[in-house]
């Protein structure tokens, strides 16, 4: 009486193209009700089987430690500790490992001097004790000078390659230079005298 008949409406609907109601860039599904979303996030505070949960947690932590240990030996960036990650840190490690650093010999000289002073002290040889003390202080002064020169080299090299250096890269490099080469982690990836990567 007031409009078209049902058959006319069906024919008109079939003739018009279907409109896509999904929003472009949308998630493609309806937003769940709040009660459904909250129920999905509810987890018990204490697991049902504590021993099993502890065992699984320990296994996961052990697997993570093994990945980190392997990364420290292979240089795999994905699993390195946070303090060693990033291209600037890798470059700093290469700059340090490419040169012979005085700091890596300091611990050896200091240990030898200490041992010598312990052995000689009962013999009351003041000259030997004074000599070892002077050797340690002289070596310390050389290490400080070498560390200052290394810090300048690191800052210059990182600035040339990456622009502004990250905070702490110079200290990172100097600390690495004070370690004995064989004990450094991550292990050195280049030989002495090679150009940094």
C-alpha cells in the first residue's frame, strides 16, 4: 500500500552492489565484549602444580642462559646481553680488539709484583719491595695514558661511522681493553691489526 512489494524489494537489492562494511586498515573482526576480553586475561595467581611450574621456569631460564653463552662465543647479536648489543658496541669491540692494549698486561704485571713482594718481604729486601711498588705505579700511569688515547680513538671512529656516539661507548671500550684478550666476552671477532668491521 505505501511502498513496493516484497518481490520488487528483492529485485532492487539484487541489482545494487554489496557494500563492504569492514573498515580499511581494521582488524577484520568485531571487538569482543569487555567481559569476554577480561575473562580471557584471567589467570590464577598460583599455578595448579607449583613444582611443575617451577621446573618449567628453571628450564626456560637455563635455555636463555645457554643462548646468551653461545652468543658470547659466536657474536650472535640477537641473544647478546643488552650491554653488548648494537652496531656501535660491535664497532667499539672491533676497535679495541684490533690493537694491542697496555691494560690487558696490567693484571699480569700487578700479580707478579705482588707475588714477588710477598716472597721477598721476609728477606727484608726493601729495594725489591720499592722496585715492585714503582713498577705497579708506573704501569698504572701507562695504562691511564693508553686508556685516554683509546677513548679518543673510539670516539673519533664511532663519530665518523655512525654520527653521534651512544652514551657509554667509550667506557665500554676502555673496560674491554683492561681485560685479558682470551677472557673477553663477547670473544674477539677480528685479529690484531685488522680493520674494524
